[in-house]
């Protein structure tokens, strides 16, 4: 895959938060990476919650470990036990919005999942919106793939009764 300016894609950043759309973002990034041999940085951002000075924070242990587990599980869900060698997991202590935008300075493309809400699911999430607005490279926003619907014989077969009043 070539970028608009004609150079091949070499570095793809993927924001991973464990959502189904971020798992799909990993898969789509790999589809983009294979033709040019690009490296994928599968990145999960984490930080401690904001607290006011003078307050003692209770129960704030485990944030980094939790983020690491999210990243590991997302990679496993996207690729199974055989994560491609071009996919490099990265754990960063930083707010996702600022971290992703900063990472785009050295990236050819950013791939993020859409977690937005709103009528008909048409709104982007706040982080994906910020990335689209402020990224230093192209951004691909990936939706979660729809789950296949189970078809039953009752749903697939229409029964037409003849009219009796004719």
C-alpha cells in the first residue's frame, strides 16, 4: 500500500482499548500492513485517575497490569495464539487522546476503533473524533463488525395462507 505522497506504509499505530471495534482495528491494520511489510504498534494507553491534592487515593493499584491484560487479550482475540511478528505490543502511561495524536507524528497511518454513541450509532467517540481532527497522518476509524444473525427455519420461510373470502 502506498500513501498519497507515493511512499510505502511502514509504521501503523493502532489504539487498543479492548473493545470489539479496537480488536477489529487490529485486524484491519494487519490487512493494510501485509502488502508493504509495515510494522504495527498495537498501543494501549493507561493512566492513574485524576485526584485532588490532599486526598489519599485508595484502590488505585493494578491500572498498568489491567491495561497490559487488555492489550494481551485484544491481541489474542484478533490473531489467536499466533500474533504476527510485525505486530509489536506497546503499553504507554498517558491519556489515549494525547498519546495517539503524539504517536501520529512518526506514523504513516493511525487505526482506531469507533466507540461513539448517538442516534443510529453515527457519532464517533471522543478519542476517535480528536484523532481525526488533530492527527499528523491519515486516520482509519473502524466499526465493530456486525454479529452474524442466527437464521431459523421459521424466519427464513414465509407461509402464505390462501384468502378464504375470494
